[in-house]
């Protein structure tokens, strides 16, 4: 029996594998990657490496075994038909008879276009008859803390979320929840709504950045259309810019406030405060 993690060298996948290695022997962990070179450090520590690509169905043939627990980390190729990509993994897992397939989804409250592929994948997974766990991950601190350069360049937090709030958490927090599900019992056919313990607004974000940097960072609220134009002007493809601007519209409606407490319960600790993530990014 293996615990198998797809997308294992991605931002979230790395956290999951690292935390799994704190709980189970390395030879019980399989990292599914597109580029084995990127997983060389895992291989050196005894993790099994499997090379497979969501766009090449046959690479998943025979990858899973009966009794495996699998974490399907959602793909990030928005233009490649993510539901179809995920279906390949689901089909292979079903053929093998895995014990659990956990999927990193989006909050049930999210109506933005970003959620469409997640809802489609959830439907395919439930209909497959496999024992599943839906890990409906909320927004990540890193969506903001890894993109501070333009904020600090222009001294402004630009968004289209109005006074909406976000209960974000760190990738490490979401990884801890996934590891708890993969190494624990009784998670079959469960849905977890995952978000940070406390929510924040963009006005609070700008104020906190001002405090930590000593600069005057403005809270620059714009329309969804204006944000889309700003993002395309910065070089993002128009479809992706529209998706991201649509998320801000959902934030304004309160759709990224997740107050179930599921994340800290599964992680067994409080979630990482946003101000701590900002501090680490500012220092970094």
C-alpha cells in the first residue's frame, strides 16, 4: 500500500510530501511527477517516483495499486480541460481499486468560473463509486504574499473585492489537512470545507502591509472590468485574467469566507495567521 501524491513537485504537492515523510516511512510514499529531475531530492530520501502526465493517459496505466490512498492535486493548466485530465486519474484509480481518492477542490460556496472545473471533477469522482474525500481548499496566503513586488512598487493593493473578506491559509496548512486524511481513518466519502481561522479584508491587508513596511500602501478598490484590464496589461492571458477578476467578484459576495473550522481540526493546530505570512514575505 502506497500513499500516492500527484503533482508532487508543485507548490502544494511538495508540502504534502514533506509532511508525509514526518509521519510514514519514505518507501510508503509515491510522488507522481512530470519531471523526475525536480523530484531528485525526494528520490534520495527513499520516496518512490512515478513519471506521469495528466495529458498522457497511458502514463497512468498500472500506476496505482489496490489499497493505495491517492491525493489528486488539481492541475493548473486552465486551457487544457482540467476535468478531462482529472478523469484520467480517477479512471486509473478505479481500475486499480484504490482505498481512497482525495481531491483538492474549491469551497462549495464559490460560484466563480474558477470553481467550474472543481465541481465537474467532484461529480466525476462521486459518480465513479470510488471512496473519496473532497478537500475544498479555500484561498492561499501565497496568492498574495508571493506577488508583493507590484504592490510595493506602486504602493497599492489593487483589487475588485470591495469590502469582501477572505479566510485564507498557508499551503502548509492545507497540506497538513491532506496528510491527516491520507494517514488517518474514517475519511471515506467526506467533504471538508477548508479555510483559515480568521478572515481579513483588503483594507486590512493594505493597512498591515503599511505597518510592516513603513510605507503608505493604499487600498485601491477597482471594478471587476478594470482589474481584468490591469491583469491583461501586466501580461496575463485574457481568459486567466477574467478568471482571477471573477474570484474578486466572489470575494465581494463573501464566497471565500470559510468558517467551518475543518482546516484547523484536521491539521490539529490553528491555521497560520495572514499577518505572519505577510511578515515572512516582507523579510524574505
